[in-house]
């Protein structure tokens, strides 16, 4: 199976703001004092449009769908949490922690993808788990190594172990499960999404091993990545606060790119940049408003589309 794709689904925001329902366990969100909601949304739209333009300029096929004003979905800009699209033709729907994020799941988006020539077989729907307060937030909770059929998952209020194992059984992935923490006001708290602290590329992995407090777990995760021939690029926890872990490798016209925010790139050391650039070119974009209010970054905004094309 391919690890990276040249097709990405992105949702353009219409009412983007800080989501009060996700702030309870997303410690990266900040209140933007003194800014009107309309100003925040306008800034987010500017950042979004510039991001799409940059991706398209290097040959990435970006399918943009506009969000709707009703229902109110302030986090719709992060579609990777509610859906994933697989080479098998499967579409997966995931159970979401915040009630107002559940309305982000829109079947009309599948019609748009069909119009663009993508084919799908069936929809795997795990969303009934929400009734039991069980959550697994897509490729936020799951960092997939599709080539090696492994799924990395940092358990948290948004990533349930049993459901994660069920996903792995359904899709024939081997689970690599651990707990990851960040320091919040002097306390160790669970990191809300795995994709904040690690990214798996074709020949490398970027990871903050310091977040995995349990030494055995840390060793197992790093060994699993090394076993698949990934060169490890280690981040510090301080770098995560600037979204340095929230990256995604995508396929452009002639080569692949590691996509991240400018904030993430700005905190990488010269040595880390050199290590990354041995494998892939860096593409960075300014996402300051989206990161501050949304508590998510470049990777969260891109839902990879691995679906087969109808003419293939």
C-alpha cells in the first residue's frame, strides 16, 4: 500500500473560532483577546486559501469543499478527525469527542469526491460508539504507516484502546499503542491527538519520544519505527508547542513534500531540517490564527484521499 497520496480533501471554514467544547483537553488552543469572531474567521480563510494555493502550485490535487453556516461547526477545518479514505475503496467515519464536531460529518462531501472521479466501495461507520462515550478521532488519533500496515495510537480521552484495536482488525493493521503526555501547569496531561507528536513518512519518522513517559513503551515505539527502516528525527516537547509534530508528507507533481506550518518550521534546528531534507522537501505555510484558535495545524487540515480512481 502507498504511504503518501497526491489527493487531499480540505474544508474551507465559514464560522471558524475557538471551539469551547474541545478546549477542555486540547491544551494548544488559545483565546485570541480583542478579536471579533468575524475577524478570526476572515484571517483563517486567508490562511486556508494561501495553503491550498501553495499545495496546488506543487501539483497536489486539493479538493476544497466549503463549510456550511448551519449547523455550527467551528472546527470543520480539521476533517481528518471524522473521516479517512483508503486504497481499498473504504471510507471510515469516526466517533468524535466534542458534540458540536459530530455535525462535521457530511455525506454530500462523498458526492463531491465521486464527481472528481474517485470510487468507493463501502462506508465503515464507527460513530455509534459515541453513545457509549467512546471515541477515536480518525488520523488525529491514528498515525498510519500504510505501507507496513501499522497504526500508532497515543491513548487519550479521544482515542479508545478497544475501538482502536477493532479498527486494526477490520483493516489488518498491527496496533502500536502507548500513552503520550505534555506538561500543562506543572502536570503531565494526555496529548489529545497522536498526530500532534508524531508523523510517519515513507523513509523517516518525526517524533517527540520525550512525550512517552513509560520507558518500555517509548522503546517499543522507536523500535517499531526503526524496524521498518525509518530514520528517526526527534523533537523536543517545547517544539510541539509550535506544532512541529503536526506534519504530513504529500506527493506533488515531481517529488514529495513534508507539509507543516511556518511556526513548526521556525522551531526546527538546522540539524533537524537537514535530516528532513535528506528525505523530502519542506513546504511551510503561515497558519498562526488557525493554530492559536483551533489548536490544530497543517496535518489536521488535510484528509488524505487514497481512494481508487474510477478509470483505473
